[in-house]
């Protein structure tokens, strides 16, 4: 089975290239500070970036790579030639050594080499995958003992609904109420949504399933962060901030390969 | 601070005594088989039961205690004299040795003895507690290294909403849709609901907070089960079964005290 290559679909890519996290880079990804905080010190480490998109580590290096950046080598994998082209160009323009890219489908990526990486990273990619159990086992094998798997996904509460979207209703007290119309939480599998383009295909999994996949592969869970904006972090986006208190959008996870 | 002693409130207790899990015992608690599966072999073990209610371990022993029952000693703690009176009577009538009971408030329970228990168990009690962080640290101290903390709580998705309850709407296709009106997920704290009596006080915490409390105390998370009915398990309660697929009600957790 192969992935939907939505990032190489013209209408989707044109829209994606215009959203905050594309235009502003790391500064446009509100969950990045907390995701970065889950990464170990990267100095001298070998890193694999699954679904690297425009290239997180290149962007991070360009921004000065504070607080532990500076990996010895980063290998980015993505399915989208659009994304990789831009990542390669930016990496080359920045004169960055040690960052390589590869076009491949995470559904079928071999990951055959054992104990190669110190860190495997993935931002908002794994919820597209049907064959996530296979990938998690592969990541475990590819990590050195004590190595960390740090990733974000769309939160299970966010992926679950058959009709996602904040609903606003007028309460009896005249006040506006906002809720998230959660349904089908326990029915895992395909969700087709219209986000930037029609017919984007995602895979809904429960929190229990994400955790179970990690534990079964031999990981120890060491962080499970349901991101939300702290103390007016999104004060310039008040509507968004209000909606983020209703339900979690991002789930940030760190799991460590146990030393045997 | 002390707990609301809702189980000693006459109207609540009269109603509680009539629900399935009171009348039918373990057979009326649909999550029990999966919660039991999280317990290690109890033979010869010392067990602490926090919020023991009518006495899970007495009931389990009476039912034949299959699959690993038969603890050497069980100490049950509950705030409700109503519950404890019934638990003590049933234990005594059954001629069971080794099960003791104590009336105490989990909000202030000392748990001062270190490395006393092999297993600490709790069924649907911890979501009432304001001082859960204190209790989790106490449980960690009271367990022997390698010992297990096995508990169920009302699931964070279940405790979150300001107005809990399945909502049914007619879709444009004429079909009935059911959803759970999730809101305030990221706002932790008091929830006052009307369940069996008016004004039942619970504490909402996110999944991330439950996991974080365990990890910070020094536990390793080894199971995180968002219970739902499998394969017509509740076929005699089809309405309930349908609602349980919409959102999780119970969260079942096992955490192990790491050997230093």
C-alpha cells in the first residue's frame, strides 16, 4: 500500500505553502517550543526525521539552533518532491553540511539498519500512516539503546470525529458555548477531511493505541504532552486560543528505547 | 481539605446501591475483566485497595478469584461508612481472612510506610481527589520496587465537558448522529455533575496530567487502556454499547515502580 501524496497535489501544496507554519517556519508552529523541549541534546548525534517536509532541522539550524541543536548528521525522509525540493534548496543556500534528504514513502520505508540513530523525530506525519505498527517497530530497531523517538501527531481527539470542527451554540444564559463534536473515538481507521484541499486521508488512532504500539515495540514512554497555549501564547489569535482550550489538537510524545 | 463524602449521603447511596455494579457485583462492572487483566499474579502478595467501596477483593474472592486472585493480605480504605459496613459484613459472612478495612479520606491518607505493598489498586476513586499528586507520590513510596499501581478512573474525555451527556441530532441524511459535547478539556479542576444525586464533585485532569504525575513520581507506564465494549460484550445494552463507541468512559492504567 502506498500513501496519498497530498503534499504533491497542486491545490493542497499551494494552500499549505501559505499557512503560518510554512511562511513563518518554526515561529509559525506553536507546538514547536514544547516539542523541541522533548529532544535530548543533539550535539554530535545522528538524527532521522520522518516526514521532514520543508526540513525542521535545517530551519532550526538557520534559526541558530539554540538549546541543544547541532546534530552531527540529520537524514530527512519525505514523500513529497515539492517539500524536498524546497528543503534541499534552503539547506544548500544555508551552507549546511550534514543534512541529507531522501524521497520515500513511510508506509514502506525499509529502516533495515539496526542501531543507527540516536534520535528519530517526526512532526505531524504519523497520523497519515496505515502501517504505523510496522514503522514503530522499525524505528525501535533503528535506534541505539537509550535513543529517543520524539514525535507529534494530530491528537486522537482531533482526528476522531466524523465531522470535525468547533461548534458554537447559544446557551440558555445567552452566552456562547463552543464544543468539539466528538464521535467515533473508539472506531479507528480512515478519516477523510477537507483541510486545504478536499479528500485528505488520515488514520484515526486512540491514545491507548499510540501508547500500546510504543510499549509493545519495547519503548518506555517518557513524555505525553497534549499541547495547549499557555498564558496568552497566542494572544494575537484569540479565536484560535479559545478553541484550543476546548480540545487538544496536537499530541507530543517521547519514548526511549530501553537498554536490554 | 477533606473529600465530599457523597457515598454517605442518603439519596446518593440509595441510588448507588441500585445500579448494576452494586447489585451484580463484578459482573455489573463491564471494565472489570480488562482491569483484572492488568493485575499481576496476586498469590502471596500484599495489596492496598484505595476507595475499596463494597470491597472488590472480597467480591473477587467470593467469585472464586480466578486468574491470579488469592492475595495474602488486602487492606481496603474508603471514606464511606455505608460502603465499609457492607464490605465488612460480606467479608465476614464469607469467612475470608486477610482482608482488613479502614475508614479514611484519600485526600489526607498518610501512606507513610515505605515499601509495604506489592500492588496498589483503585477502582473509579481517584478522579474525586484534589490532592492526587500527593497520593501518587505516597503510593510510589508505599510500593516495593517492581510493585504495580493498577487503577481505573473516569476517562478525561468523560470528565471534561461542562455539560456532559450524549447529544443526539438528526443528520441531513435523516440518520441519527450521536456525539459527546467535548469542551474545557484543557481546563482542569472541579466538575459538578448530577449523577445519582445532585452536586457530585469530581476533578477533571487531562490524560497528559495523569501520565505526567506517574512519570514524575518515578513510575514506568506499562498499560493505558481506554476501555470499550468488544464484539457485542454489552449486546443486552445496545444503547449503552452505541454510546461507548462515541467516547471513552473508563481509563485503566498500570504503572510499575522502577527498581533503582
